[in-house]
C-alpha cells in the first residue's frame, strides 16, 4: 500500500473532463480501481468557465456522457455550497472556498491525468486539488485571482488578456490552495499521476484538445505532492519526444508550481523512483 492511513469515507478526486474528451483517463481502469477502495466515490466541482460543467445539472449530464456513472460522483459545490479552508502563510490567499461536501470525507486519493494546461503549463496533482477542489464560482475565482469587483467572468472572457494574473502569480495561488487541502487532510491523502496521452491541453479542452505527440510513461504514486509532480516533470524533460509539452510548461512558467510548493514546505523535491512491474 502507498498509504496505510487512507481510511473511512474515501474521496477519489478525478478530472472527469468535458464531453467526449479524447484524453481523459480510461473509464474501465478507473472503475476497476474504485472497486478496490471500500466506501469510496469520485468527487468533482463545477467549473469557473461557462461550459458543460458550469452548472451541477449540466455537469452530471457530462459525467454520464463520459461514462463515470459506475459509482456516485459527488459534485461538491452543488447548490453553490462551499467551505472555507485556511491558508497558513500563503503567498496571496488567506483562505480558499472549497466544495462544501469535501469535509464529509475522511481521506482523499488524488487520481490525476498528468498533461499540459492552458494556464498552469502542466496539470499534475497540485492542479487537481488546487483548482479541482475549489468551488466553481467562489474558490476558483480566488485561485485564479480574478478581480471580483468585475463580477463573474463574462462568457467570452479571454483568459490571457490580463484579466487573470498568470505565470508565477498563478502558480503561487495554486500552491496556496493546494496547501490548504494538504494541511486539512494531513497524512490522509495520497497522489497518483497517470502519464498517458499527455496532450499540451487539459481535459477541460474536451474535443478541442491537441493530439498528444509523446509516448505514454506510466503511473506514479506517492504520499508527497511535490515529489510526484517533480518526478513527472523530470520524466517529461528527460524524454526526447516532449518538445511541445516542454514549450507549454515554459511559456506559462509552470515549473514555478514546484518552487512555490517547496517554499510552502509541502513536500520534498528529492525522490527515489521505485519501479513496480
């Protein structure tokens, strides 16, 4: 076992993706995994952007479309519910509004499709909890740093027009949010990063996601969020067929996610890779 302290009611945090996304994790694989975790179900939150997961009703329909209805999928911010988690000594945030149902769980398994990301450069375990657990219409606004004086983002918002802080600022806000969740669950959280179909685009891009150009790597597991995201980035940078993914990471200054987590003492960037056949 990776973490013997996973117990009780277990949340499996998964990015369920926009409708018919070509790169989301295989449903059969996740179904088989979930069946081995007693008293578990998938958790998600609604999106900040307007799409097919913006409202709970649409989100549940998308979950069915994508084949995740083999177990309960708990939309944690259904009915706009959220709970504030404190951020101790954060870069920018003092608290983050998480999906309100999160406190109903004893433990969390963070099951992440590692890939690129339009704003973060890459989406690993940090992105999966920092953005993925924040409530769609409150917490995600905080994490992205949107100016709430402007109201909710308009439907045609340009994420790269200066309305949202980007690069290092965004990575630090993500680290703030991730730290809040890691502090709350302590040793009752474990991280799995699946390095397959690593498009430069996140699964929020749906059918618009770019076709992956690099080979699949495998699955990494750790109790250390910094170590696992660091190891995945190192594997990307050591491969010869990842030029587009490396460019996406560098264009967005994504490696600052790792620096920010190290600053928050969220884990150790030094690790040992142990192969399991």
